[in-house]
């Protein structure tokens, strides 16, 4: 049985220009090349494996991947737009995603995006997308200055839990500062820190205490810096309980409440994840088809000598089946 990859992205070739000078748009250069543009700035050059199912399936076959979750590229979340415009963006994006996965519905599993700045509209778009064939939802790890413990986001997460829909959390919209804009620091330190903060928001914000325990939620990039700094957080919870937040229990109590993907590139990091959250909570993710993704997909899991065969099977496939429901 092959691997299930829960972390891949698409960009529809027919993506229309968004309103707003800084909004992302797609400059198509040829049948196989395009550039994601932020206003007049080149954000990322992409290839047709972003939208062409046959190329994706060929790469999956080469890497032993049975199925992949196909999620939006976070640059297009559009949480900063007025809600009515963001609804339109999500609808177009989600409908185009269904066209991308149509050639192989049993192997390409679409996750939708939602206008998370408007929880009611986000719930509506989730329901509309599910009715049309989406199987889960990818959300950004924050909405402007609001983290995942904000009332609106919790309302949405509760709705996803009540619908039994998996949620994949992806960092995005990292701070752009002179220091962060060097060396890909937005991706190398910004993304792991963003994801770390999101896990903390669910724990320290008391979300896991009050939300339906059926919520199935997975964090990208191994949960960012969370696992490495769990001890520090745990210590802070005991030493500074006056300021650290509202969770009923210490952070380690909530380790069974979320999943993380495996795209950490290093056996030592994978071992820390497995030791921290458990082999039943780590899923193969790759970040395909982007340059900071892992190829062959799941290689760190395949090659890590410390995993038992049972653990490896869970991480490659079994956990994903449970996450996806
Ligand atoms: Co990604």
C-alpha cells in the first residue's frame, strides 16, 4: 500500500486577477510556466505540476504515493480582502480545484479554502465546497492580528468538527521586515514560528478545552517549532501561570488533540516529533510541488531507521486515513 501525502498545493492556471494593487495574480508565460505575482513583484515561479493532474500523478507514481491532499497555495487565502470579495475568491479557487482533481478523484483529494475573516461566510463556503466534492479545508494560521483562538476562527473550527471535516493549518502571511526579508527568513524562521504560535493559540487560548474533541486538525511543517520548545512552554505554564493563558491543563496534556506532518527533512527532527506527539499523530506531508518540499515524498520517513515497521505504516498511510475520515 502506498503513501498518502497530506500536504501538497495547487494553483489553477485559469486563476483570475484579484482586485487590489498588492493582490496575488498569475502571469502565465507558457503552457508549462507561470509566475505568482504580488502586485508588480515576482513571488514565485511555478510549473504546470501546480495544475496538471497528469504530471502530478506521474510524480506520485515515481514516489510511491497513492493519494495526495491537494490544497490551495496560501498566498491566495485573501483574508485581508473585504469579505464579499474573499467569498468570490474562495468560490472561484475551490471550483477550479475540482477541475484539477477531476481526472483522478480517488488519488487527488481536494481541500477547499474559506473566507476566514467572515466566519459565517467561511462556514457557508465550507458546506458548499463539501457538497461539490471537497474533502477537507486548509486554513491559514492567522487572520491579520487574530490567532486561531479568536472567536470567529473557533466558530469555524467548531463547525468543521461538527461536520466531521479535517482541517489542515498552513502558515502564511509572515512578517515582512528588513531582517525577515533576507535569506528566505520568512520561510526558514517565520513559518515555523507562525505554526508554533498557532498550536499555542489552541492550547493556551483554551480552545482544546472547549471545542468538540472530534476536531481533526493537522499542522504543516511538523508543527513548526512547537515540539522543540514544548519543554520551555511547559515550564512557563507552571512558572508564570498568572500570564500564560487560560488552558485548564499544562500544554503536554493536549498532545493527543492534533496531528503534524512529516516534512522536516531530518531524521533527528522526525524522531523528536514521534517522541513528542506520538507515531499515531505524524502524517506524511511533502509541500509538493514547491522547492522547499520533500522529494521523493516521505523520504525522511522511509529512511529513518528508528521507526518500527508499524510506526512507519501509520505515518505513511494509517494516520492519514484516520485524519481524512
Ligand atoms: Co505548504
